[in-house]
């Protein structure tokens, strides 16, 4: 494989905030988004990668991807995979760009997007889904993909190799088990914090009918509200199904202990992100305080890198490791965390739910079960790839499951995509300018280039179709009177 690599990147956003999808105690209006990377080769093969964001700022990640592009373009896939550890370090240790991290923040998100695209390309080149590419690798090759710098006090290369070689026993049976049964999964889709009780009840009812047994509830805005919502969910799912709660970094340490103690009656398996994601010792204090209540601490979705996970594990600060396929440095760094978690005997339950995250983490958690942990005890993955089966099934398509529909990318590209032209008009008209804009339209204060005659028959159409078409395609300018007839039928 001597394909020379080139690529492109796109800011893709979905207006999820309009209906409170994805809302939690700290992120009340997320627009689920991604910095989307496409790696092209001179033989026509493409690799797709992404990193997840919440809307504003995605353009900054795209700029970081552009900065990393010079380190990738012109290389061959074979050159990269023959020294993947070296390539990882090339991206994360550039003598100037590492100052922006190192290995954290925007530059590390961009690194994840680029590396995800490379892994997708490699898996497609060999015609396997990523999890199968990893499962079929020799343990030495797996180890060669990992950068052990800064973690050898906890995990050496030799220890990692020994773990992987010991896990070879029974590997084929575990792979067959996953192909038949899938991986245990849970859902958060019923209980985003912005949902009404009626919506929560309906979604929970539907989920139970579909076979779901594990539910996560967003908490942290108001303790009495949390009690009511947790009681509602617990009553609906019964005493034997699993409940988790997630505060998304809302509390200080002492506050977290008090708040979660107030919710202990609802028997949550874990409290997720109870405090600042950087506060390792704070998490340790919370873990110690909640242990008598039988409530574990889960965190990791905003854990910068393998070094932080190392310290979380050393401090016994978490009982559930939540790796993220786009926060850490792609597969390479996640492999290191999976192995460290196994050494400390802490179960891995990946973070997912954002754009592409559910699709990506299935590959990592399948590899973990088949080739590392060999255990399903207290291990769950978010989302469901087999509707009605309450599990994540084994993807069989070659690649890392990163590729978006081209039509969707075009429609949701920010700010040029059709969806965002419409959304921006809707949002502009729904805020303070609504009255003024309406009055200008009502009195014909419009200038339409091209001599168009417009008949408006519905105000929703006005917001999403007429203004969209004219403003962006025909340079409509509010505030200039038109001599053309404008008939309003509202």
C-alpha cells in the first residue's frame, strides 16, 4: 500500500438545541456537531474521521485539523501503520504545536479526528471493521501502536504484551459470543434534562417495550426536580432494572456528596461526572463517601489523556472508566487506557451519544471484551445498534464507522448548509428582531433583486423557505422599500 494521503475537513453541526436533545445540567442548548475529516488517497480509497463538539467552537477544531494536515499529507498508509507509535507521537509532539496542549484541548480533539480517519482508512484497506482489525492483530502489533510515554510507572510495554498474550485463550469463543449476543447497552434518550415529565414517561414506556433494562437520567439542576424525575423513572422501570445518573460536572465536591446522597433511595449504579473532570482527588473523595451507599463514580468523557486516566486509577477515584473515542488520541491512546483499566480491575463503560460516538466506541469495547478484559460484569455501552435487543451488535462493514452520508454533510455544513441557513433565519426571527422584522415585512420594507414577486401564505414558510431562499440566494436586504408588489396572507 503506497497510497499518498491528502484530505479535507468540514464543520458539521446539527440543531439539536431546538428541541433540547442532549441537554444536561451544564450544557442546556447543545447543537451536536463534529469536525469531520476525510483522507483521500491516490488510489481512490478514503478514510473518514471526526471529533465531537457542541456547536460553537467547532470552527476552532477545524483550524487545528488544518494545522496538523501538513504532518499527514504526502505520507503513505503503509508508512504510517509500520510505525504507528511514531506517527502518533509526530502529531502530538510537534515542537511548536504541542504548546497548545500538550495532548489536551482543541489540538488533541483535532488529533483524534485525524487519527480516527487513519484508522478508518487502514481498516477499509484490509476489508475489515475496525474491531476485527484489532482482534486479528498480533499482541506485539497492538503494543506497537501505543505511546507508553508518561505511563510506564503504571503500565510497561512488557506488561501490556503479557496481558494481551494471556487474553488469547478463549478469544475465539468471546468473538463468537459477541457476534451472537452483542454487547450490553443502556440508553439516555429517555431522560435529557430539558424533557418534560410527559415526554420522559412516553420515551421510557417506549424503551421498556423495546426491551431496554438500563436507563440513565440527567441530574444536577435542582435537587427536588431530580428526586421527582428519578422517582418517576424508578417507578416505571421497576426495582430490578438498572438506573444511572449523570451530573455533567455540575457540583463542587461536598455538594456532590450531599446531592447524590439525597438520590441514594433510587439505587443508582453510578453518578457520572459529579464534579470538575480535572479534579482527580475530588473524585476520589466522592468515591470514598458514596461507597457505603453502593453508588460508584463514573467519569472520563472529558478526561484529557492517558496520564489523567492513570492518575484516576492510581487514586481509586472512579469505579467505571468512560473512555471517549474522540476526546483521547483515537484508538492508539484508548488502547493504553483499556490496558490500564484492566490492570486496576476497573470496568470500562465508554462515553457515547454524540455525533458518531456510539458508532465508534462499539469497536473499542468489543476489542476490550474479546482481547483484554474477557468480562461483561458491570460493563455497558451507551446506545443500541440492534433495535429491540438491548445490546450493541458487531458492526460488519469495513472501517471505523465514521463515514457520514454525503447528503447529510452538505445539508448540515456550517454555516453554508441548507439546514443552517433555515435555522439561522428561524433563530433570528424568534429572538428580539422578530417584531421588527415582522413589521418590516408587513409594510413591504423589502428589496428583492431580480424582479421577483413573492406571495407569502404561511409565516412558518416565511421563516424557513422565503427568507432562506431570498436572503441567501437573492441578497434580500431588510429595511429598503421595494417598488414590487408584496402580498401578505398571514
